[in-house]
């Protein structure tokens, strides 16, 4: 009888590959960004809302009317 060595080898390769992929992702996340990439990433962010925050609208007033006890 021969030993089934294929499942152990494939399992080892799976875990080794997962570990390597995790290491690559960690290194990529820790590397500093180049100015061009940083500019593109910053340009994609929406502008902050400067409207003053909470506003009483018709929707809010209707909610207050229905929430009265």
C-alpha cells in the first residue's frame, strides 16, 4: 500500500500560498505612496459637507409627528 501523499502536499502548498499572499498584501499596504498615486487617491475623495450638520426638514418634522406618544 502506498501513502496518499498528495493531500498533505496540496494542503501545505495552500497554506504556504495563503501566507505568502498575506505577506505581500501587508508589504504593499505599508509601502509609502508615490506623489502621483497620492494625488489621484486624494482627488477621488468627496469634498466634506459644510452645510452645518443637522437640519430640520419636512421629513424630520413628519417623523416627530408620528413618534409622539
